[in-house]
């Protein structure tokens, strides 16, 4: 059990490093590509830690990014991804309501992906809180800490955006 937790957190740490490095990437296509690698790594960490729905949400998010790579996300495409997520969640969720956190997170992020900066930051805060709950439950402590930092940095980002608009 302890070995599984350590291995899962080591893999999650690699994913977290990729997540931080994505902040340095300038083009949308490269961001989507790097984020897909991050999702794969973090998904494997989730799977090792017993978070099957987190793994599934990350895999579906990879496919969403691939679609975004080639075309904008229209409402029908968003609804298709949401339907796939909901369907897969019914078959893979092994953690009850907690297991729905990554699914809801992916649904929210998919739906609001093309929103303005403040709305997107609010969605990132909400989805990070959902992932924080999930990560705590599966003992994914490394990613849980990154979720906390993501909430803090996006909250600061909202205030900076609002302060800039008030000037």
C-alpha cells in the first residue's frame, strides 16, 4: 500500500513539473500538446493510486485537446465530450461521489474553455478544488499541493485582472 502511494506520488510529481513548465510555453498548439503529456502522466499516477475516474477524465481530456489542436470546440463537440465523460464515469467510478470530482472538473473545464479570462480563472479555481478533494481521497498529496497553489495563483490573477481593468 505504501509503495503504491509513493510510486503514484512520484509519477504525479513528474506530471506536476510538466504542469508548471507549461506556463513557459507560448503557443496554443504546444500548450495543448504538453498538457496532453501532463494528462497522460497524471492519469497514470491516478490509476496507480486507485483513482480510476481521474485516469478516465485525463484520457478524455487528452482527446479533447487533440480535437482543439485541429478545430475550435463547438457546442456539439463539447456536448459529445461531456456525454463520453458521463458515460465512462458510470462504468469506471470506484469512489462514489468523490470519484465524480474529476469528471465534473473535466466537464466544467470543457464547457468554459473558450470563456473570458476571469470566468476561466474561476472555473480553474472550482475545478482545482474538485481535484483537491479527489487527490486527498486517493493520497495524491503532491498534486493536492499543486491544486492549492493553483487556487491561490488564480485567485491572485483575478484580482490583478480586475485591478488592471479599474485603471
